[in-house]
C-alpha cells in the first residue's frame, strides 16, 4: 500500500451534491450484494454505505472489475471502506457512485470490534493518507455509538415507529420465510400496525421504453397466490433481509409463524420508498410465547383496530380526506390493497385509501386514446393501476389536460404539502 499523496474525504451528504464529480469517501458498509457477471464478462458488485451525515438511506457504490478477485471481499457488514476517485451519479432520483477500475481504488478495514488499523484488503492503486487512521477511528466510534445509544431492549418499537437512523428491537410475528436467488434469507414480519409512508423519488417518464417502472416489491418475484392469501390484509408486512454473517436463523426451525423479538434490527429505505429491514451480524432472534405480554398487547391493539369503522384507514391518514377527488359510493366501507390482491373474485369493486407514488405518462393530452399508469400504495401493498382511453377522461371528470396535470402533481406531492392520501376506487379485472 503506497503513501504518495493526500486525499480529501467528503461526507456522504456533501458528496451527493457533487454529481458528475470524482469524490473520495470513508464510510461504513451497510449491505453487500452478490457479484454478478455482465454480458461483457465484467464482474459487478454493489455495496451500500452510510456515514453519520447520511445514516438512513445510504449510497450505493457500483464496482466493475475484470475478475472477482479484484472486487472488495467484505468480511462483514459493519466493516469500513475507503474509496478514492469514485464518480457520483444520479439516476431515477437515486444517488450512487461508480468505481472505475482504471483510476479508482479502495481499502477495507475491520469494523468496530477491533483496534487494528491496517486494512485487510487494498486495491493495487490505493494510496494511504496520513489521516486515514483518524477517519477510521471516528467511523468505528460512530458505529459503536449507533448501537449503544439506539438499542432499547426494554422498549421495542412498532412498525409504525420505523426510523432509518435507528438500531432497535421489534416484537412481531414471522409470517413467512423465503430465499433470494443469491441464497439470502428474507423474513416477512408483521405486528398489526402501519409503517410510515416511505420517501419515494418521483421521476418523469418522457419515454416509456427507456425508464424502468418503480418497483412494486423488494423481492425478485412476487409471492405465490397461496402464500399471499395466508397473510393478514391489515397492517404492514416488513421484509427483513438476513445478512450473510447473521447466524440466528436456526432459532426459527420447528416454529410455525412464531412471535419473536428481533433484537438490534436496522432499517433502510429503498430508493422507491419501500422499507427494508436488515438482520446484522450482531442482531438476535428471541422466540416469544403466545402469552407474552408484548404479544398479547399487539393482538389486543390489532383486534381493537379492525373492529373500528376506520380500522382499515392508513394510520398516517387524516379521516377528513382531501377534496382532490371523490368516489361514487360514499357509503362503501374502506378496504386495503392486500384485500384486493387476495380476493378470488374475477371482478371486484372496492374502495381504498392510497398514495400515488408514480405516474406514466408524466404529462397528459387526453385525445381519447391515452393510457395512464398509476402506481398506488397503502400500508399493505403496492400495485399498478391502468386507466385506458375514454375511461381516463371519465375518471377525471372531463377536465382539461392542464387541470388534470395540476391535480396529478398535487397527488404526487410536487406542488402541495397536503397529505397525498386520497380515496380511490379500483375495479379489479382478470
């Protein structure tokens, strides 16, 4: 490892303002993807990194290399990485960095549980700086404070209190466990409450062919109909991904949909606004009895909720809806998107309170043939809804394109601070 020149490290929050500029970063590794091979035979790896200035969402760093041995071989999430000369970019509202194998370099350091100051891996062009040691010690200290100050085993949080900056405990029920294509285990957990609405990055769609649709779920493929129908229709179901070095999954064996306390859980937010839980190497799973006071409290509050007239309203929604739109069936009771997805009827009329999180096209002319795709979500699910041709004109009451564009910008939260929840009727078709 050479020591030839000095590098100035930018905090993530400042680096994100430097679009198109090569920056140097010193950050904590929050997530490591599995390497993939491109059509040009390059090997690609994605890391998600955080620091004290941007601890929630984090920033992705994309590595391209000729061989897997040239990529960072991260021992564990929570380790620390130094990047030199990575390009900051912005795509579909998401900030990310690109590692150029021709000029970028990196060094990997162990996380908070060691005093070793030497990197355990460096790229061939990495030049150490005099202040690497200071950066490393500061990052380790922040990592320790993140755990010691934010873990609260006596007072677990609920899904309605999710915070991307916290490490916390969660009492919940494990409804389903699956694996990704890279063999990463995913828990589907629920406690009967609604997670806060996520922060999504609205994008325009001038060309449908060149823009990827906003994701409807975090998993690679949707759940099967049978699995979907076995899940509760009220309350958020959080996807929790187990780190490759998390060793506690064996505690779930032999238990059918157990109640658990997930200890030292972290939560991040996908750029599309979907919450993503993470079981870190230091996280734990505790199996709870069905008679545990915290379990009984969850069930008691859930039963009280669903027996109320407004039990299916999103908890973050005011009962007095925006006047942006109205429905033709004011006496119809509200449902949820999960109830729509699990309904076995070919055609089903329901009323759901949703947020509009994406729309295509971004501008409308309404010449009688326009199709409009709306991405809708409530605390239980996210779907795409299609309004076709004349039905779109009827739905918007025959208003001018200018009036509809203004209304849609309001619903997307682009021109108003008002709540973007609104009553929406959707007719399910086969």
